[in-house]
């Protein structure tokens, strides 16, 4: 389906502003079209959200083939060679090549997949186990012929040599696809944070069963792409290595380090492109960067990872330079939001919610700053914020108490939470008790 | 301050299998991850103790003293307040714990949304209480010789009418009671049946609705199990069958309660000193039976999204990975049935539940740490804001 560029831009904007439910519905409608044409471009704007929402999408040969690399797909305009990612433009080419290789069986497969969705995981896995090895074999045959026959290569893969390299890369994923998909089922949805014991057991089961460097590398890349804090994953893997054979441990640490360093580079490039950020956005970035740093630091403690010390020093300097202004800006942002609250009135929920998110971010940033620098300079900023909070709390509550005790109590609860978020509950609870006692509510 | 040793904090694990509901304890809606949904029960020694699952996924449960929890981890102001309120009442029963949880949340210490929801629930409970009392009075009037008067307005809310007072006086006289004594007994009975609601009430009570939700959850978990494979399919299957069994036991008990109220209301109110010895026990039993499931249902519904249920195959809406992860997170909360429930299915499910809980150990390396728990605390507050 072809639509004009203007309409496409409008649709993409509307999709990006839609609620989760609306987005799921629209994508469901688009999926029902036999030829999506330029609508694919509109969907590409919301792929990150779709990756998190994971609505039921039609199951197709293309989805089966690219499921193992779904976390590594980059749009054509973002994709860079040697980035250890996969260009989304490869999907069409590879699917056609595999369909040709499967011959009449492709039609049988299409019939089996008709009306099935990505939520039919057991079926997807079963069909994948049939398709992945044969597809890998077919693609290997294509690459072998392309190496012998330049005319065939140009006609089939085009002049871009990177396409053959990517297909070679994809073949590795297809060979390890069963292990990758089984592992994904046993891990939390992406982006995952701290792994529980059952998740670590699943990792151990997977890595104990495989011993080829390529397969381990493929799984490591998928894991790093799915982790919200890759450094934390590296620490988990490091501990896991003690239970693997020496060869497996060596292969795994090499693979996970390479994948993490590539992801770190990608993060830094992304950071350099963005400008104005709120405190919560800064806190997310800082947590991810700290996660890398902590893992890299393990080298000093005799961990398995081997990363150049220059990388470590660079990373620490980079993060420290990022954190100093981030803490100060966060405190300023929080004080400005506090000043904007209507004095002695309940104010609106959205303003309080935003303020709380900002205060949490400030606390996180200050904690990370202390960890990275090894000093407590950021605590001065935090003390200034707590002092401001305490003074304002008393003003707001007494002003409200003169008019309406219920509002005053609600404000006591609000300010207690704010102070608890920035400091701790032991500090906040006595303050709340004092306020409530003065309001005769305890 | 003396820092307690690990043994002081963790106690000794034992092969815990509760004999009674009281020994199983009451779940408390704390927001701090380390104690979230911990069960609280009377200690053999003094005061109360927290019963918590084995953090390593091994056999048995751990018993904590509250002071040990405060010494060893970060506990929110909300949880400190809630524990204080529960400790002050000295009665451990699911309904009471729920009332104190609503009170603590209504003070705003778990956030504005939780406070608004708690205040709304308290208001709804009060309205439902008034409605229940009037429905009881109405039924008594219908069973007596007094003239039937309209007691509810177009919105199913009670109306005050002088005719009611006269009719009630007539009923009180028939039962050998003063009008005040009649009102007292109706109010007492109304409070007892409040969680269930009366069988003829226009809207169901909280626990009746919960049983409906449990049955829906059982269906969705079964559908998820059918779509999955491996260990997870087993977990979803056990969760589904546990929920279905509890719902069936609950429905059977409620049917018995309904029959008693329908047939013997005049006797219950007229001879309350005798009726109070047997009748309230079954009502409390249903509360104990369902204790702990409301959180599981709320957490599940928060993931699947009530509005997104796909009607076609009974599978819940939302991302399938999130459903799976939610169920894994909730597995360790699946309540074990105490031995006092002499139901073969329940006892066999206990073994399977324990097996699943060991296999999918709930390990939170960060639970004893500090501020990194903020997202988890906020998640628990969000659930508090959604709880009924």
C-alpha cells in the first residue's frame, strides 16, 4: 500500500503519540494488509515501543528467520558496517533466498503459519526448529556459489560486499537459533534488569550445552542487546563462568566483552547526539554507564574480563564529567518544580508525580557520582535540596492547615515521601509524625 | 545500635507447612520489596512475626522479627506506619489487616494514587455497608408481618423513611428485641457479611468478585500454559489449577453461607448469642481462604490489562513475555493450603506448588540493599493504587 510522504509523516507522528492500546490496534490492522508498502516506514518509527509491547503479529517465514536476531536489527539509515548489528534491509533478500531454496515447501509452510501469531510460541519454536537449519544450509550454498560466480553474486546479493558478510553472520545465528529462542523464553522480557536464580540457571544450561565460539558469540550479542544494564549481566556471566569448563568460560568472556564494548560504543554515540535531558533521562544513562564501569572494574579484582586499562580510565572520566553537571542540574530542576507548587494547596497529581520522578533521579545520580568519584561532593547538593524541601514542607502544611486539615495531611504525606526519596525513611518518618501530631491526626 | 547477625535476621529454615490459616499468617501489602506480601502471624513468644519464603529458593520459610527487618534493610515510612497500625490492633485477621492497609495508604505515604484509591475503597466499603444493613432489614421486614416498604432508591441506595422505623419496631417486637438491639445485631451481621455481600444484593461483595477474578485468572494461566513449553508450562498449569481449586472451595463455602442467610436470617438475628458461635466462622474462613490471592490477581491484571483480553482464545492481552515473567514473579506467592483444609486436591497442589516455588526460586539479590529498590517500591505502590 503506497501513501504520500505527507500522509506518511502524519501517520508516523500519530503512531508515536498513540497509547499502547491504540498502537497495538493500528499495527494489527496494518499487519492484515497483503502489501504494507510504505506503511513499513511508519511502523519503523515505533519499533522500539513494539519491541517492548510485543503485540501479537502474524507469524511468517521472515519472522521465523529473523526471530533470533530481532534484538540486533537496525534500520538501514542507522546501520553501520562492523557494528555487530543486522541491517533490517536484509530481511527481504534473505527471505526470498530461503523461499527459493525451500521450493514448494515454502507454500506448505505459509499454509501452516496462516492465522498464527507471534504469541503462538510453541508452534513458532517447533516450526523454527525445522526451518532454521535448512535455511542456514541454503544460505551457505548461496554464499558458496556467490564466491565462485561474481555474476550470480551481483544478481542475487548486489554489489555491496557487506550483504554477504551479514548473511554469513546471520547463518551463525540460524545455527544457534534453537538455543537462542529457548533461552529467551526462560529469561525476563527485554529490557531485562537483575536476573533471578531461575534465569541464571537457564543461562548455565544453555552455555553448558554449546561449545562453538560462533554460537557463544551470537548468544552473547543477543543477551547484551536485551539487557537494560549490560554491565550487571557481565557480572552475572562472570560468576557463571566458574561453573563452566575452562574453554567455555574463555569463549564466553571473550564474546560477552566484545558484545558489551560494542554496545558501550553505541551508547556513547547515542549520548553525544542528544542534547537537553531531564534528570530522570540522565539517571537512566548514568545507571547504564555505571553498570558498564562496574563490570570493567572487575578486571582489577581478578575477574574474567580483559578490557584495556585505557578503556577503563576513559570510561570513568567520561562518566564523572557527565555526572557533575547532571547532579547540579537535577537539584536545580527539583527546586524549580518545588517552587512551582501552589502554596498550601494540593496541586495536581501530575506535578507531584513529575517531582517525585525528578527526586528519585537526583538521588540515583548523586549515588552514582559518589561511586564513580569516590567522594561525597554531591551530598552537599543533596543537603541543599533536603533543606529546601523541609522548609517548604512546613510552609505548605501550615498554610493548608489554616484552611483545610485534610489537605494539610495530604501535603504532609506528599512531603514525607519526597524527603524519603531523597534521604531515607528513618529521617523522614519523625518529620511526618511531628507534622501529623501538630495537625492532631496521630 | 547492635547489628543483628545473619542468623538473628534469617532465623532457622524449617520444612514449613502450615497446619492452620492462622499459622500460615495474613499477607500484608507492604511496599518495601524485602517484605512485600510477607505474611504476618502471632509469634509463639511475643508479638508478631513475619513469615517469608526462603530467599535462596531452598526448603522451608524464614521467620523474621520486625525489628530485625528494620535493622537489616530499607523499609519505607508507609510500611513502618502500617506495621504500627496492625500491631496496635492486636487482632490478626485478613479483614482487619486490609482495613489497616487502607488506612495507611489513605494517609498518602504510598503515593497519591494509592491514597486516592484507598479513600475511594473506604468510601465504597462504607456505602456497601449501609446497603448491606438495609438489605438485611428489608429481608427481615419481608419475612415478618410488617408492610414491605421501598428501601432502595433508583440508584440502589438506601432511603430513609419513617415507615421503615415503624416496620422495624414491629419486627423487633416479633423477635423479642428492642429496636436498638435489632439494629445492633443487623449492624454486626452486616459487618461480618460485608466482604461477601448478600446473595440478593444488586452488586457482589469484594470476595465474590475475587472468586470470579480467580476463575478468569485460572483460565488465562491455563491458556498461557498451553501456548508454552518446558518448565514454564508446568508453572502456569499449577498456578491455574491452584486458583481454580481455591475458587471452587470458596464457591462451595459461599453457597453454604448463602443458604444459611437465605433460610435462617430470622433465627440468626433473633438468636444471635447462639448463631454467633457457628455462623461467623464460615465467613471468616472464606476471608482466610482467599487471603493472598487479591495481590496476585491485581498484579496479574496490571500486566495483562483488563481491557485487552483477547476474547478469541481466552489468552490474556499484553506482551506474552510480560505475562510469563509476571507469573514467574508471582509463583512464590501462591498460597499453600493449610492442613486444616481437608481437601485432597488442595493438599496435592501444595506439593506441586512447593516444587514450582523451589524450581523458580524467587531470588532478589538486591532485596537487602538500599536505594536501588526504588523502582520495585514504586511498582508495589502502583499495585496498591489498583487493589480493590
